C-alpha cells in the first residue's frame, strides 16, 4: 500500500488523499475537475466522469511510466479483484448509467449514444481482423478499456442504437461475446441500416464476418448466430435487394443456416460454400470477392 501511495503521489499529483483513496485528474480524458479515484489497498481506479477504471497498471501503460514494483497483497478475507471481476463490474456500471435513458421501440431497447465517445480509442485489433479504417469509422467500431474488449454498436434497420456487443480480448474470457442486457438477437439483422437498397448483399453469421465483407467492398448483414428468425427474414425481404448470398461458416451449423436462408429467400438466394473450418474472416479476401463477382 505504501509503495502504491508513493507512486500515486509522484506520478498523479493527487488533489486530495483521504484514508486509502486519492482523488486525481483522470489520464484517460481531458479532465479539468479531479474525477479519478485510486484505491491504494486494492490497486484499482475509477473515473466517475468518463467511466475509465481497472487495475492501476492501465494508468502506468497510458502514461508510459513504470507500474508500482510491489505486487498487490490480498488478504484472504477480502474479495479477489481478478481481471474478470473488474471487467464485469465495469460493464455493469456502464449499463446502470444508461438505464434511465433507455426506451422501448418495437420490443427492442434503444439507449443513449453518448457512451460511444468513450470507446473511440486506437487499437490494432480491427486491422488484424482485415477490417479497414473506413469501415471502422462507418460502423463506429471501438475499444472499451474498462472491460478490455472491442465494441461493435448495434443498430436497427432504422438506425436506432441498442448498445454495443463486446468482444473480449482475454482468451480465457467466457463468454467471448457479451450483448447488452435484455437484447434479443433474433429481432435484429446486424448491418441492415447500411445494406438497405444495395442490389446484392451477403448474409453472414457474425458481425465481424459482415464487417470483413464490407472491408472487401461486399455489402453484408449478420444474423448474429447460426439461426435465422422469421423477423430477420422479414427484414431481409424488405431491404430491396435483388440477390442474396448465404455465407455461413464452413461447418454443420453454417451449412444448415445456408439451407434455411435458401428455403426462406427462394431463387434470389445463392450459397457461397466455404471450406471446412473456415469462416468469412479467415478465408483470403480474393476468395470472397471472386464468389461475389467482384
């Protein structure tokens, strides 16, 4: 604790210290009124203005300075502040702050878009997944430093914002994807607000698969799983497209999705078969563009 306090006093120049907490200017946004609190005992921080939080090592990384040398000593009677616990608490905190601004439209929760500003942080993740900067900007993709997750905004056909799906970067995170509380995937077709009126669109399982297609010049939507619902079929038929391309993953679930899409959409639906074990994000781009006739 003493080393952490000394570290905070040296690098963060706290405005106030009370007991085991210090009040400082936040290093994650332009903070003019000290709104970041650091707990010496637990080694964690929270900003009550921008929502940043987590282990103090994140502060050190942000400022490019050394972390406190002394590891946290946790007594048996205290809660183990694990990475997953902090992540879950931060997600719940963010959601709670938005609850008062949520409204219901056609059975889906619409919420404030102001949280998207917090996710506008640089990351190499999207480029590594084959997604261009233009698509990142167009679809408002981001990074949530609190939960160590990439963020994908969810918008309905009308463009209403329904929160973000988080794709956690921790390889041990379960589940890997986290949707907003109460969100029903079967009521939404991801990317539909951008795909409408395009003459040809691809239909993928996951949102990142659809984003990869957009990066290759292929308009795409995602059913957010391996099952297409009646509501999603209705949205597809209302997009004004002349041709659909079923692009399920190269496994049994993906092939079954392709079958159901052709059953629902008829002759206007064409199947793009992917090799076993592949998905739209893993196959070479030229394979997809050639299948799409580009």
